[in-house]
């Protein structure tokens, strides 16, 4: 983190002058751990694609979800604001949010009971979101989050893929074919109603502390169907090659008879196509820079397998 940003954050949050910053994660946003003599904090620096209203929407959902699941507390700055803005120039603001540091452990080798618990957490999140929306006014900041609608996800992602200069003509044609097949498949299923989705639930975003699980990283949250959200841990299972073993446990933990296989396949495939469409927009991220087409082709292959039912659970 830049020295001037560190100084600004120390002043904004009243931190000691010797507070040290270390990079924790450089993914969608850059996340740092701040070490002070008395405590640790987590600071997130948001990418420019996130508006101030969207960030406040994310925080609103985190605070609302505290009634249903464990999430890190969002900490205010000295002025009482939950978002701290650094004005770089007339056209550029950098936004920072500080979170409670969860001194927990990762679940690096999840077993069946862990996947069942993950399913339970997702169920509580979705059920809780229905209650929150039912009791919220139309001007509640939580509504300022993206909507992952089927037609928009397909159209916008396909547009990004077909204009990507690093993809060959054959690769682009394959993307068009997959989009068409996915569109036809989606017309045969009936997905769940629109609700709040975390957008990135997997064990990399879970920490266990004092026998309690904490769900982290709400920066992909928004609105879609439950199948779109459940698609994320399913994708991780597909990628690990262990879906046959662990998927039934996650499904059992979710505790819903209406979680039909074809609906979940459709939601998973839609989430994969969304991920593929984001790759051309993330060429500034080092893991993607050298081989973006490999990520895209892998996602498209997973979609093909989901739609054809080649992966059996």
C-alpha cells in the first residue's frame, strides 16, 4: 500500500504511527492486515469499478446478516463513517473499509460434515435475506447492489468474450455456442425467486474461530436466484474433482427439497459464464495476465459438462 494511503488511514482511524500494513489478498479488491501494538484490523481497498453506493450497499447487507450468520463487524473511522474516501484527484476517489480481524483458522481439508455446515450457512443466509427484504423500505441502501439477471449476464459476458483480442476465432465461436446452449437450457428450468446472494461462498471465504464459522468477503454480493449462489461452492467441487463425494452433503445441509438438480446445473452454468465474462476485465490481476484464455476455456468446458450432465452427483 502506498505510504500516503497508510498515513491517511492511520489518521482516519486513529491508529498508532507504528502500525504496520501487510497484504493479505490481492483479488477482486486488495485486502490488508493492519498490525498495531494492541490489535489487528483488516482494511479493504476497493477497485475503481465499485461505486460508493455499492460499497454502502455491501456494508448494509453485512450488518443485516449479523442476525442470521457470523460475519466480521464493519468498523467506523473517527468521524463515524463506515467508508473512508481518499480523493486522489478531481476524477478519482479511493475507498477503504475497515473490518474486525477474525483470528480464526481456515478449513483446508473439508469433510462431509463441513460441507453440510456450509450448506446450512447458505440456507440461513438466503432465508435471512428474505426476512430483511420483507422488512426494508424501498430506499434502503442494501438495494444498491448488482442484479445478476439471466439475460443480462449472458449478453454482457458474451460481449466481453467476443471482443477479447486474446481469444482466437475458434475460442470465440465456442463461447457463442455455449451461450446459445445455456440460453436454451435455462428456458427448460424454473429457477428460484430473486433474493440476496453472497456471490462467492466457498471455504476460502470461511474462517473458524471459537467453534463458530465466519463468512467473509461480501464484495460480490447482489441479487439473483439461490441456484446462482449455490453454483459457487459447486464450481469449487467440480474444479477439485470431488463433487461426487461432497455435493450430497452440501445439498443436505441446505435442507430444501426444491433444490432440483437441473436448476442447480443451470445456476452453476450461469455463474461460470459470468466468471468467464469477467476475465477480459481483470487483465490487471497477475494470475490472469499470462493466460486469460485458459481460465475462460476451462469455465466454458465446465459449463458444457454441466449442461450435458457428464458430471454425476
